[in-house]
C-alpha cells in the first residue's frame, strides 16, 4: 500500500511527526499526507498526494514543505518506488485555527 510506504519513508527522514490524518494534539510542527488519487497506465501505478506541512511560523512551514519535496523527489528506489514529481506547492495557512501551513502536491510512481 503506497500510503504506508510513503508514511514510513517520510517518518524515517523528517525530524517532525508524520501522520495520515489530523492528530488531536500534534505540536507546532508536523506533516499530514493525504492520497488524493491514483491511476495505472501500462502497468505503471501512480498516486497523487497532498502533503500539508505545519510550522510555528510561516517560514517554518515553508521550510518543512521544501524538505518534504526534496525527500520525496529523492525517494527512488524505495520499496518499489521508481520516480516522483512535484506538481505544485503553496501557502495554505488555516485562518480559522491560525495555523501556518504549506501544501505540496506530489505524484509518486511505483
């Protein structure tokens, strides 16, 4: 399951907790991965992820998002992953909870 593979990979490489859903009391800096879609073309599977990086400051969130992108692009070969691409990343702060966050959209090919 690519979600577990990606979760384990980021957990090993980042200095912050990585989750697949919003935790109740996460702390100031953490990452949440969410699979938003997948496809199979000529027996090659791909999965699209929205990855939210949270930080105590906007700079911290942006820096963490950059780390997520860098680590994801360096993912191959890892448990069947052979390529990854960054589609987009942008500020995505939550004005209701006043949390600084960035979101990256990444595709993993496996």
